[in-house]
C-alpha cells in the first residue's frame, strides 16, 4: 500500500433547487391561489474521521467530489427533496487547509469526528411566498443558490505520542521493531525507511502507547533535502521526542546538533518538545570508544534532558529508557 500523506482535492456542494411557480386547480375552488413549493437544499460535502484508513491514497487518483443538488419545488406547496450529502472518509489525524489561501480549516482527530467543508446552497422560494394583498397571483419564484466550491489540501499527521527521530542508520526501525509488534524494513544502508512506521508499545499498566519511526532526517531536511521535509509534519502531534544517536558514528555530538538544527529550522514548537536522548549500538563499540565520555558531553549540553546508552539489537538499557518515557507521558 502506498503511503500518501498530502493531497489536493476539489469539493463542490450541491446547488439549491429552484422554487416552483404553480397555482391550485381544485374542483369547486373558482380562484385557486399560488401553490409553488420551495426548492430543496443542496447537499454538503463532509469529511469524517475513520480508524480504518492509514493514508490518503483514496484521494490520489480521484480529486473532484460533488454533493447532490436539491430538487425543484413541487406543486401543492411541496418542498423539493434535499440533495444527499457527500461523505468523505479520511484517516484520523488529517488536517484540512484551503489550498488557495493556505488558511487552516480544521483537524479531524477522533473516529466519527466530522467537518463540513462545503455547504450546500439554499433552495429557492416558490411563488406561494410572494402572495400578498397587492399580488394575488404571483408568477415568479426564486432560483436555488449555488453550493460552495473549494480547493482543499489534506495533510495527514500521524497520531503518535512518541516520535523517534535521528539520522539515517541510527537504529530507529530496529528499536521500534524490538519494543513493539511493528515490522519495518531494516537494512544497513541510508534511507531504508521510506515511510513512517507506527508501533504500539505496552506500558506496565497494559495501556498501549503509539510510537512513530520518522524516516531519515539529514542536514537541510526542513528545506527539502533527504526525506525529512516530507515527514517532519508527522512529529508535530507527538508529546515526546526520542532522539536516537548512533554512538559508533564518526561524530555523535555533531549528529545530535544536525537534528536539533533541523527541528529549530522547521519550527512549530518541535525544538521545545520534551526530548530524551538515546546513544544506540553500545554493543558494537570497541575499547577505543568511551561511551560514558560521549554521554557526559551530551549531558553538559542538554542539562536536565536524560541521556540513555542502549542497544536496540541486544536489548540493552531499554527498560530504563521506557520508564523515562512513561514518566514524561504521565499526567
């Protein structure tokens, strides 16, 4: 399944039905009055959240969505039928923007949450409404009003409480595969992970917490370099960031600064998000590498932010790391 997290669509609400010009024709009623009914309201275009979708793939090949028009008014003061609404299911976590003005319209976070993105037009008045002492036989009615029409941009932002970030090959996919049931592709080359992966990690209480493995951030990610520009938005909703650093890399301290600079440049409060640092792959270090010294250097930079030496592969140090995450997530 393709992971599509950003699309543009065109939505058109239904037009209102026209009002009707009609007159009563009844036996034994020599001068029947106006009896044209009102037109029906046009259908709305409505987005509704569903947990059964994980991407916006349904909108990749079909971009135009229209609701039904209202029906024309009928004789005998009958109102025309309202047009059917067009219901579009989207994944929970979808943000909606006006594609032309870039104005934010709303967020769909929960299952069955709805947002009306285009309102149907009002039905026109039939000639019955224009009866007066001066005009006993009005021969005109009003047309229905057009429904709203917009170009929308939909952006999916994953609903995860913990976002795992780091340079390519820091071990993010390995970590999420070990602590959850997620099975992302894992290999020893950069950009193995091409789409975000979600995994549910169980707390000691039995509750599940969603972790998101965010694909390869590199220097310049916020400007479009690498894959980060496409996926930085997926950590906007996270409550805690878990920054994974490969302790066996040439300069772990420099790697830390690369990611921090990208968070600062991207903005939206990511740099101020609670963060935990994990020095990964401690099982692969040789005698020449002092993991404690690297951790001390980072601690001097970070102050109160915790630093945890771990190995996702060997499952070393994972329990203290998770305990710190549960503490940060606790109310």
